[in-house]
C-alpha cells in the first residue's frame, strides 16, 4: 500500500495503478458497491483541477516540510472541491478535525494549506510499533511528523499516540465530537470497520467523513481490506449518511444521529 514505506514506488503512484498492480485494481473496481456506482460515475466524469497539486507542492517546499513521499497527491484533485465546499458552508466557524493515520503529516499539511487557521486538530497514529513496523526507518517518522506540524497554523493540535481501535472508544466515552474526519489507519477490514463505527458516532450531524483507499479489497497483511469494511458499514448505516462523492476515497455526510 502507499504508506510511505516504499518511497520510490509511492512517489510514482498514479490513478492507474496501486501496490497490487493495474489488474488487481480493475478487479476491485468491477466489484464496486452498486449503491456507490452512480456517485463514482459522477465523480469520474467531473473535471478536476490538477494544478492544485503543484500549488500545494510549491507551498510545501517554501514552508520547509520534510516529506519522503508524495503518495497523498493522488487524492488532492478529488478531495479539494469537496473540502472547499464543506468549509464554505460552515462560514468562518472553526472546524473540529480528526485524522486517523498521519504518518509524517503530509495530509495534515495539505489541510492546513487549504483551510488555514480553521482547524482544531486531533490526530491518532502509533507511528512506531515493534511488532507492526520493526524496520529502523520507522523510528524517524514520528520526530519528522512533529517537525512538520510545528510549521502549520492549526488553531490547536492534539496528538494521540496509539492505535485508533483503542483510542476511539476513549474519545467517544469522553463525549468528543468532530465536524470532519479523515480515516486512513489500518487497512484490515476488522480495524477499518471498527474505525468507521466509532467515527460515525464521533461525527456531528452535518459533518463529513472521508475514507481513503476504498479500492483496497486485500489488506497489506492479507485478508479482506478497506472495501469490504466500507461496504458492510454502509449496508448497515447508509440511511444515516448522504454519499457526497466516491473515487479512491469515499466521502459521506452525516444526515441523522445513529441510535446507540
């Protein structure tokens, strides 16, 4: 998967290929949830402004961010109009933002660039875990994340070091709420389904949840992946969400509170 672990590959990742190759991606594409198909078609046919990637990259270089991969750039043309519209509808109000899976903070830096001085941020990431990613290079990721975040203009930043499957229940018990959530943590179906269920309760009505890597129907460690979890979640709770857009990512807007 494009998680920064294979820098040369991640930097060259395109919409036509993923870590499993074009054939695997097309097979996943062919199995798209029928409920998502019309929105996928509309998104695919919509004109996207790819110049925003160059603009953000120029900003990153000027700011002095330390990024080792450019994998998040693939999503920028897709998600930028969604986020701009979301921010516009909220006027000048602060936005409570939760991000699951930050790595070195490239997506957070993009969010800060797109919505400067608007975000109260909470981020969840284990960064380094001896059993999960024992390679030496991972020791450098968390310090690099903090150096990058020191260059942002967030209203506030809370970093929760740990796995989202453990941190999210604590946050729900504490009564936390968010307006915008980005889910890009573990890619196993079990972990993704847990993330989505808790995030659905943490998300305020009218808020938007964006899930990354929808096409991954096999996780990086084997077994079912993001796609199966997303389809199962939407099958159970779709009535509480409006499908905002579907592409490599699925964007859902919460339209009613979920009984629990």
